[in-house]
């Protein structure tokens, strides 16, 4: 079977802030989920990947605001596995509802899907799938995840619930993530440095400490992995843009697969040092008064072949 672009039609994708500075051959991975690096480079070499309307080399560093166009493919290029239908678009069936009450629902957002609809309506998003997931009501996104981050996104199912959520006090909410990072960590960390989010592309970590615990990132080591990597459990209260990614990178613990804050020489290795193309960051638990949701990342079981995680990394904890 061969990969075709919407029955012979080109597909167009915007380059967002998370893809800014990433190599073209790496940036294509979330657009063609399941594809290998060799296939993506073959598509590029065949002239079927355009940037701003022109063929581009595999090593081109992308800039936010550019447009990637995937042209119809030759019949001898194998088709990569893709989520959903419609030439690589995510469908509602690709999004699991992990918890639902009368007021809220927690969705498991796949990596490579925008949380909110992009300005101008370009690209696919979880927000665009909400009418199909919740027919007959008007759900509203209450949090967002980065394009490459997977895990829990919360929606309100009525206007009253949205107001109740907005009125939550500091400390009422717990957000917990799992991450695989470069480097070895043996003891818990409290990352308290102030974040500067004025730059749209990259969050800066300043030298001064943030007195507000809502800006802190709490980290616990869960397991030591191959190639000097560590599985971490991470908690935040509110969550500034790129908070976890920036704080960990500033602590010399960049997340594996992070194209913006990661190691320049990484070249898309997985948690075991092998070829990958994913960001190892997953929002696995969200808790506030009257609501609790939990879901594990799809890559957690893959880590078992590298190093057995401690029991609390694989199960829901209550601390």
C-alpha cells in the first residue's frame, strides 16, 4: 500500500512555536505518525515536501509561521501508519475520554495534535473534535498542552462548571506529569526559579526565585534508564507556558525529544538512546475538588525493556 495525500491532494500544515528551530525531517514525524526517519527523508528527497512552496533539504531549520506542504506521493513509497482518517488528520476516535462527570471530562490528547484551534483555522486540533466527542452540548477547553505533549486536557461541559473551575484557589489543583530526561537524578528537586514567558517562542528561566508556589516545578526520580537517562514524576499547580520543559532544561535535565529545550546533538533518540521522534512528556493526572483523572503515557511500557520502573511509576499514587 502506498501513502497518498488526501486522494492525490496536497496537505498543508503550519509551523508552530514548538516546531520552530527543528529540522524538517524531524518535524515531519508528528505530521506522519508512525513514519521512520528514512521514509521521511525519502519523501523530502523526492521533492514531495515543500516549505513556503519550495522543495527544502532534510536539515532545514524551520521557523514559526512557515507552511509545510506534503504533495501526493509516488506509488513506491510505503504508507506510514497514521491516526484517524482523512489523510493523516486525527479523528474523534483517536481521543480517549478517560474520566467524565456531569460537569467535566478529561481527554487523553495524543502527541502531535494541537489543543486549541490555530488562528486562521489552520491545522488539526482537539478543540475541533469536541462537537463530535460531545454532541448536543458546548464543551470548553480549560487547559492546553503543547503540540508534542500527550495526556490530560480538561473540558467543561456547561457554563457553570467553567466558572467554578476559574474560581479555584491556588493550591486547589494538582497536575502530575511523567517525563524522561537526559541526566541522572537521585533526589527530589524543587525548581523555583522565575520564568519569563514574554518571548512567544521560548520561555526563559531567570536567576531569581519565584515566591509563589504556583510557579514551582516539583520533581521526583522514578527510575534510572539506559544511556544516562531518568524517568521523572513531575508536579505543578498552575503551569506557565513550557514551565516543565524550561525548568528541567535549566536544571541540566532536558526532556528527551525536546526540539526547543533539548540537547542539540540528540537527533531524536528515544529513552534508550535509539531513534525516536517524540517528546517524552505526558500529563498523566489532574486533580481538584470533586474531580480526578488519571492516564498513563503510551510509551511507559516501552521503558520496561530498558529498566524496570519502581512500582509508583506504573501505578496511581495517593500522596
